[in-house]
C-alpha cells in the first residue's frame, strides 16, 4: 500500500482507512514507491527519499533530531511515519470533519452521465458501462490501452473522495502529467494470492475479526470486498523424481509438512466471503489465472468493466498477456485492496514496443522472451508499463504473449501489456469460456475503445518512448549463469561457458584456475560408474509459470524426447530430471499426443503441480552426486525452463544456472553438460553407433503446430477446471471448523495469532515520543527487502531454529521461512537474518548479528532487540539510501515493527549527517 505524499491525499486516505476499518490497518508499515520530501539544512532534519524503488514509505513532515551519543533522542513528540496509525494522526485535525461530511453524503458517481447501455446482438443488453467515447475528449484516443484501463477504473470509482475528478483529469492528460510523476488512485477489480504470501494475509484478516469482536462489533464485517483467489502452488518440492509415483509421493510429503497451513487456508475459504482457495495439486497460480480465473471483462450487478488484478507474487504480470492489467504487490497492499482501499500509485510512463515479422523455424517463445528481457533491461523500464503493438502481434499466439508478460519483473517493468484482439478471443474460446462470455467481452471492449482490430486503420497512440523488434531476428538462446537478462546465443554457449570459468567471480565468472578447468570427478552412482566435470548438468527441470502454460514449447519438449528415444539417446541417471506442469491441462495434452511416455523414458516424469525448482523447491540431489560436487569443488549446472536463476536460488550446489526453453532443457539433459557447441558436437551416440546431433532431435515449427492442433482441445480446459475446487483426497480429508472466528492453537509453529490488534480501542492512541533510543542496527545504502524480510531456509543456529527446537520441531521439519509466514514469532526471529547483511556496528563482519551497546556483547539481531525491549529501552535502525527497495514484502515492514520497542526509524543519510554518524557509530 502506498501512503500518499500530498497532505490532502494523506488526509483523505487516513480518514477512509479509519472510517472503513475502525483503524484495523493502523499498525501496518507501508511498502511503496516514495516521493521526494523536503529537508532543512539548518536543522538535522532527514527524510527517506527514493523515487525509483519500492520502499518503506516515509512521511514528508520534517523531523528535528537531537543527538546525545551513543543514543538518539527526539526533541518533539514523534510519530512513526511508517505506520498507518501515524498517518491517521497527521490528519487528525481534519478527520472528524471528513467523517461528518462522508456520513452526510450519499456516494454518487461524478460521471454517472456517461453510463451507457451495451446491447446484445440478438436483443436485450449485456449491462451498462462507463463509456470513454461519451467523454468526447480527443486526448483519450491517443492514450495507450493500458492507461485507458486506469482511466476507466478512476471514472467508475469516482466519488470525489477516494477518487476525484482531478484524478480522472490527470489520467486523461497522461501525455503531460506522466513525466511529472503525479499520483493517482487505482482500485483493482480483484486480488490474487499464492500460499506463501496468502497465509499471512488470511492471518491478518482472522485477527481483525478477533479485534472486531473485542470492540463489541460484528466480526463478519471483516470480509474481502473484491474477489480474492488463492492458489496453493508454492509448497510442493521435488523430493521424488524419475518415478511413475512421483506426483503422489511428493504430494504426501507436501501435506505432511504443511498440514497446519493447508487446514488454515481451508478454514479461510469457508469463513470469508469472496474468497476462493484452489487446493494443492491443481497448478501454478499464474497459469490457473490465465486459463481459468482471468475474466477480461467483469459483469457485476449489471455494470461492465475491465478485469484488473494485483497479486502477491511478482509474476502476476503473466495475466497481462490476456489483456488484463495486473502486477505484483506486497502483502499489505493486497490486504488494503481486498478491503476496498484504492492503491495510490505514480502515473507510469509507457514504453511502446513494436513487434514486426514472425519467428523463424526452430525459434521458441522462450528465445523471444529472453531477447525481449535483455532489450528492455538495457532500455530501462523500472516503474513503467510496457505495451506491445505492431503487425507482428497477429503472428504471436497468446501463450507466447503470456510468456513475455510473465517476465516483466525480470526486465523491470510494472507490466508487459498486450491489448485484447482476435488472438485473445480465440484463446478464451480454446480455454472453455462460453460463447456468450466471449461475445460480451468483445462487444464491451470495442464499444469502450479497448479492442485492437487489425482489419481497421490503427489510430496512432502516444508512448513515452519506443522500441522495435523484428521477430525474424530472434535466435535460439539461453540465459545465465546467474541472471535472467544475461542472454547467450546458443551458437556462442561453449565459448561463453569457458569465459565464465576463467572470469573473476561475478555475474559472469567463477574464477576457476586454468589447470583445474578440465578436472574430472569420478564417483559411483548406485553401483554405476559416473563422472562430473565443470558444467555438468545435475538438474534439468521443466518447470515454472513462464513456460509450462505454453503448449508449443511443452509439446516441443515431448517431440525432442521422442526423437531422442527413437535414436537411442538416454539421459544419464545422475541428472535429476523433473516435469512440473502448470495445470492439469498440460498433463491431458501430453497424454493425448502420446509424448508423455517419451518424456518418462528420459526421466521427465511429472513430479507435481507447482513452482518446484524455479523457486528453489528442487529437493535434494543424490548423496553421491552432492559429495562429488562438494569434495571436488565442481561448478555444477542446472538448466530449467524458469524465470529466475540467481546463484543459490535453484539449489545450493548448482553454481551455474541457465534459463532455457523446455525443449532445450531436454537437449541439455541428454548432453549432460552446458560445455557443448550444439552446431558442431554430437549430443551423444545413437543405437547405430553414430553421433546424434542437435539438428537430429530438434522439431520444426510445423511439426509442433500439427501436434498442438490435434492435442490441445477445449474440453481439456473445461473438464480440468470444472473439478478444480473439488480438491483431492488429502485436501478433502482435512477437518476444519466452520466458525466465524479462528481458534488459534498456541502450540502451532505455523499459524500464530499476531499482536497487531491486541488491546485496540476505537480511538487511536496519542503521539508517542522517542527519547534516549539505542541504535539496534546501522546500515549503509541498498538494504533491500531481501536483506530485511525472512526468506529461504532456517539456519540451524538461528533464533528461529532455537524457537522451533524448543517446541519439539526436528531440524528436518524446519521447512522454510516462506512456509512459516503465518507465525509472527518465527518471522520476527528471521527479520534481518540474511547471512550477507552488513551492519556497521560489527566493524566489517558480515552476518545477522549486532552489538548490544550497553554491554558490548555481539548477539543475533532478535536477541539484542528483545534484551533492549525487556530493559524498557527504545531502539532505532539507521539506514542509507534505497532502504526497503526491491520486491514488496509485508514482512519487511512487519518484522522490524515487531523487533523494536516502539518504532523503527530509517534514515536516508545525507552528506551533512555523515560526520555525525561516524562520531556516534564509528
């Protein structure tokens, strides 16, 4: 959620927050894009400033600081600027007037005069809609389609309080206002969650209900006001691979680890209205969103409007390929949207990306998205929308568009948007949407100037900047070894790999000494002789929302496996191979085509329906393989059809990780190494004793198109999604109460009642001063949400591990911080627990510890914070520029709030303060 920068917007926001939720969000720090705030050089006044990154938002009010080493005092009554309660207090003098005004006014839309009927072709009407053409404003015709969605939302929700006519005018005048970084409100049509981020959101809603009861009000009033869809897809791991029974075995492990979380989510699905929970084993959230949840156009109580969504996963942008505006946000922002709050956002610039021509034979959608990602990273699109257009769009299937939209986070854009056209409508019919629904979508979007028709003269639209790509110029490629945008043409891969071995350690280097580069590690794999070299592939995973929604690349992978089997090639048994479809539809068309049996022969058995390897849930390597890697310091490789390949993400033992199309994943698995030139070297030896080359197993575009045409059928989508909410036997056997209030189990280590709303009153408490505070942490610049928020595995010696061990949890059952986001006790202990964090109080030592200033002891951050709290001492956190930048994560805000006795203060260190801080904290 974004805290508005202007005082009027802040007052409006605070009043609305108070009046709607009885201060139910007042505890929550905000993750947002901040705007510049003033400071006075005559006083030691500072305010965190950062326009480019999503950050912890700070009030623009000036604050006077008085220093008394080694502690800080505030000379005035200071209110935490990262608290919505504090934002409410800033507006306190006007709140009462605002609330009286609201109570006396019936909410009436300022644009009710343009509400227009949309007739059905055969008679009657689909409903009514707020007509953009009825405004008769020529500026609208030049707006990008993505901005028109923001405009329609502002018009439809214009009550002159949360959304004003001035806000509408800012959007209409986008060409002039967007360069000025103006602020607008936006109310998305729905919210999308996955289980890692969804659990804490439902925990917050549950404890809000408790607070309502304690305030003698009706707990049932706490309900999402917009549709909320939660897909359980982040919990499954590849514990079992290369087995016909892998799906069942991995699901059993998944339920053993996550039964408490799943039972809680199942309770939430019945306790809250407007909330759909898609059970485990159904698919990846973004593919389910694309194939089933995406509405494109809503018809609610006879009012038609475009679908739009914010989701608590960065790859929510995949839905942009369907013409639905969507992007990722933090958990707190998502909760605010659920409860009817408009999101304040900077009106973005829009990069126009023109596509021409068509892809060459043998080139995949993955090759295209890696090329686009590299181009856009170079262009610079952070905080912007990217909108695709041009004659090449007609040649681009919707699944390819979704692949490009999916990787918006990797190229840095808020959205990669594809407006609705005839290709979109064809996909909607393919995926089982009814003819009447598709007709309504087309008629509405045409009537409201949101549909692209390539048979009509295209009206020129204005963009902030322009890029162009001839699809015929795209060539086969992969990306790596450590970043998604480090694209490597396939023909250059061998040379690039050898350069990486020699280069200094960095994004493109491993610094392997020349004499060590040809090292061979021989070992026994279950009695069979085996060997590994630098570049040996030990993980080959067809996974991730980016590619598993695309039939052409999935069936292409099956064709590669088929040709390899027929020629006598076989993947080495020590390569951990896996296939994790994004939905049950993929399984159906792989079986329909007869290609799944060939994938199985090469070890690519289906292991589950979820993100798996792409988010690090790759499971353990065989012990013999792991030992060979570690004892011989081998730079082992993983090849996956994912979207992120940062070092340590895929698996701790794969230092080189490459993103590739599913067919290329199979090819590299067969080769067993990334140290190969596919154009010149054979992949292996066939059953006839001759070398088999890449060209021998690579299918043509025509072959793939034929199999797609015959194997991907509308009935597959209908039958899959008709049964999706029925769950599976393990989900259905979960016994949960039907109560309105959740029965918190004090012994649970997964779900715990947080303290945010305890002892809440109807009136916000008064201002709280900060005096004689100790410095808990002293950071430099660029402390991101990855440094702040608990993530990854739980270290065996950490405070979180100690907490779990004390409660009888074995180390093997620690699971991850992500799986325990519903327990504030675990998450508070994991805040600032990043092993690479640099705290200046430690004088150069790296790690999650700090100095307890009164005693000089070096302690874990949590232990130090609790010692200060027990002694009644205030604490602050000092931080430099870009504190809180990176992906929005609610625990990057909640965690620090739970650690300190009253507040966390982050300071963008201006040059004139550096000498002061150096004296206080040398």
